């Protein structure tokens, strides 16, 4: 009789142990799923450049053609003619509740002459902390153009 009761006791502990293991595994899976949901967010702010849009704007195109291809600019300036600025920023956050890190900032500038035709295109971004034109592969020199771009980059930088 003692052997039968001991067998039942060990069997109940085995079942209880498996139940605890299953609960522990379910809790671990729930924690892992929660943490996976908290990682890898990306944020796009401002203008989203359509694929191939800049290639559709030749030098000499009209302002109306630019508006059809690119849409409404983020802001407009008047320097020796009009300039359309399309401003965007891409940021990411590795873990939820952490600060966002800016990974790319762009200002696409389309310069027009007095006849409202495209004179020049520029795709400005930050490279090594300096404003850089990704189309001509140059850093603008000091002057009127750079004085307009610096505040634009400061405006979209929220840090």
C-alpha cells in the first residue's frame, strides 16, 4: 500500500513539474514576443521622393512640369529667380521608448531662371556633418546658397 501511494505522489509531482515548465515556457515566449514588438521602428518625415522623379526633370523644364512630377514644394525661396525646396528626414529607433536617431536628411533644391525654367537641380544632404550636394558631389561654398540651406537643416533636425 505504501508503494502505491508513493507512486501516486511522484506521478502528481511529475505532472505538476510539467505544468510549471509549460507555464514558464509560455511566459518566456510572451516576454520574447513583447520585446520583438519593441524593436526596429523607422520614421519618414516630410517629402518622399518618388523613384526616378529627378530624372524626369531636365534642365530647361518649366515650373509647371516640376510641379506635375514633384508635387508642391515644402518651401519656396526667391534668389536670382525662384527655388523650390523639398525637405525630408529619415530617422530610426532601435528599441521602443528610446530617442530617435536621424539617419538621413535631404533638401532637394530646384533652381529656376527668370523665365521660370529649370536652371539647376541639387540634392543636398549631410555628409560628415557638412551640407553636401549628392548630384554634383560637391560641398557648397560659403555664400548666399549655403546661408539658406543651413537653417533648413536646423529646422528639420529635432535633436
